[in-house]
């Protein structure tokens, strides 16, 4: 696995699922962690923090809603105050929208807007808050968590799919704008995973066919490490990831 020693990583949505798996794996590889969740997931975030501390990794937990500007600015500020810098940002926090998942014609406008604020505006605001200090140092890695719903048009996945399509394009634009600076911006589609969100989206699905979050972390560690310093503006599929 790729070393993240002496790197500071901020992972949003780290209370469970993929976010927790990434926090644990990053800690194993030597990273210092800032982990985040909304207030509703405080207890779960404490469990993630305990797992990271058990690996002797420095960790800061911050309760913040990434859809809210004031919370994003506080999250970035607390991370920088504690560690002095953020080398790696993983925009993992996501909102699914109402469940059972409705057709677009039945999706409440307020719910549509909430999904977009969490899944698109949130990563934009947090990237904007942290990319400056990366540019000054001439290094940094930003990874946005995407989905195949942002590529394919699935019935009832409208709000979520639209948000992930927008996030992929946000990734490409950020990447084009920082090209040659030493900062890179990429996205990863983790595929179907056995998570609370996945079970909510497909309550009748066969969870035995879904990957465990801890099995899809390799590509994230690669993109966070210096081994990927030349990789920018790419989209990866975690479950198909393998280095030659």
C-alpha cells in the first residue's frame, strides 16, 4: 500500500460506510486525520474516531453540515488550526434524497435542492476553502466520490444522479484550472457497496452482491499518496482499480 506518512487528510462523511473505511485505512498508512459528519451521526463519528485512535493516528473530529457555508468554513478553519495544513481532501459526504426514491416528477423541490447543496455545493465550498493553501505549497490531492448514477440515467435516482454528474464535471473544471500547479483533483466511483445509504436506496437488493467499503479503499490511498502526483482530472472505478 502507498504511504501517507506525515500527510493530513480531511474526510467528510466519515461516520460510517466508505468514509469510516477510508479514515481507518488512511490511519494505517500513517496519515493524520480530520473526520467529519453531521450532528445526526455524532455517535457514529465517535466510533470512527476511536478506531483511528486505536491505530495511534492523530485525529480531529468536527461536527459540521457540508451543505451549510458557515459549517464548511468552520470545518476548514478547525482543520487548519489543529494541523496547520490539509494535504488531502476527500469529499465523501453525500445526501441520497427522500426514500423510497421518487421519480423526478414527484421529487419535492426542497429535497432536490438539499441533495445538490450537499453533493455539489458542499464539495465546491470545501475545496474552495482549502485549495489556496495547497496551491501555495505546490502540492495537494482532492478526491471527489462519484457514482455510476452520474453517468447512467436510472429511474428514481434523479436528484442523486444529477448531483453526481455535476460533481464529476466540477472535478474536471477544478483539475483543468490547477493543471501544472502540483495540486490534483480526481474522482472515484466506488461502485455498489454494502452501506446504510445503499440499503436505503435498494431495500430489496441483495447485499451479498455488494462490496464491503473496506475493500475499495486502495484507489483512494493511491490518489492521496505522492505516487499519483502526476494524475489529474481522471475518473476511477474503485472496484476495477489495479496498478500495472
